[in-house]
C-alpha cells in the first residue's frame, strides 16, 4: 500500500487504449485530475489482466474523492465524486 487516507493523488494521464486492445476500469474523465485518498480497500487481482485471461498480479485498490468542480467546472462546489481506483493509475501530484 503506497497511499494513506488523506493523501493527495493524481490519476495518470495515460491512454493505453491508443496503443492496442485493453480493458480499463479507470474512467477517462478522471485522467489527469487531482483527488484525495479516502480509504484503502485491499489487494485484488488486476482486472486489466484478468479480462484477457493473463496472470493478474494483486494491486491495491482505493476510494479516491474528487471535488466535482475538479472534473466539471459547472458542477456543485459542495459535492464530491468518489471512485474506486487501482494504485497503478495513481501518482503523487
């Protein structure tokens, strides 16, 4: 586990789907945006590998909260979006 609750994170601005067939669980609208770790959820096999019947290393999974206005400027300033994101999609800002 690399991140703790309260840590600032940024979703990698990566687009592997442009490089060939892939299965991605990270919503495209989060890529390149900053959020904050809410909680660690455990280790799970990487679904990006499982989708292709490849051996899947276990990866840490987190709930990450994003201010709605970080994702959509016209959004409510009082609301957040909470998403499950695997650690390999996160980096420190």
